[in-house]
C-alpha cells in the first residue's frame, strides 16, 4: 500500500495536495474507494480511504489507526562530509532507508565539493526530496530532515546527541562495537563520516573537543558513501533495532 506524508496534525479527514496528489491521480490513477497509508506530522499513521479527487487535491478519510512503529528507538544523526558527484544523493537515499533520522552535510577541509549559499540551498532542496521519496518507499513514519550545509563544529552542536562518534581511519585500537557497548544508554548517536579525502587532523581534534569518541569501522578502508551506511546499520544492530 502506498504511503504519503501530510505536514499537518492528524484529523479523521485530511487532504493530500501538490505532487503527491498528482502522483495519486495521474500516475497511480487511483479512484475514490481505494486506500493508501498516511503519516501525519504529529506521528500518527493510518490507513485512509480516498473519498474525493480533484485537480491538485485528494481527500482521504481515516479508517484504521496504525500502531506499529517503523522508527528505531535510537535517533541517528549522520554528519556526512560533502562528497562529489551523485554520491550525496545515494548517501541520503540509503541513510533514510536504513533508519537515519537527521542528515547533516558538513563542509570539511578535504571535501572536493564547495557549495556557495545559493547552490547549497538548491542541493538541500534536492536532497530533502530524495529523503521524502526514500521515506515513502521504506515505510518510514517520518521524513528525516536534511539540514543546511554547516561547518563541523556547528553541525556537532546542532545535532545535540548523547554520543558523538568519530569514524576515523587512523583509529586502530577501538572499534565501533566497543564504543557502542561502553555507551549503551545513549538514545541518540551522531556519526561523523569524512569526505573522499578523509578527516583532517585538526577536524579530528575539533570533534574530540566536542566529546566525540574515535572508532574504527573495521580493518578495511571504506569509501565515504559506504562508511555512513555501515555505521548506521551497526548502531541499529547493537541497539536491537535490526532483526536479522
């Protein structure tokens, strides 16, 4: 069943508008009487029956509240060093699919990409649309937020997590599992992933100054577009949010 997000609190009768309405009417060609899943922005999810379709709106009537949550019990914030090309698109999509809640694109010393303010805003809009599409596909209960591009220190401050993890290729003593088990009470975790060129020494020191704990992601060096996904899955597994 297709899922749609409505940026309003739950009501028994709600209206889907914009591109989602267009998708329902012109692409899926759904008719009154057919059903969809809806997630309201106050966290309530429900099965709804389409009662009326218009040019740019679809009216739905709630028929069943859904109580099963698809969200992990731990909040994961991915602080991702800006990557080049379409890698960021892929990172956003897959991070949302596995369960990341917040994505922070971070301008870092070794980032090949340099985004000026106007271009950065357009990129954020694009990545937010990718996040919404991925949330629909993966049946998320919320649409994860893609935050504005920030410098590292500000991103760490804004994420405001119980545990900050520095995924660092130079760390050869402490693995991610050990860090997670040493901080088993953390209900929110921020993971810093460097860009293609890695994390500069001064950036690692800055992260540590913000309380970040350095951790290895294993004996093999991972690409920037792979590392965040591996870290997120490991966090979900260690916190019993991933049944395999």
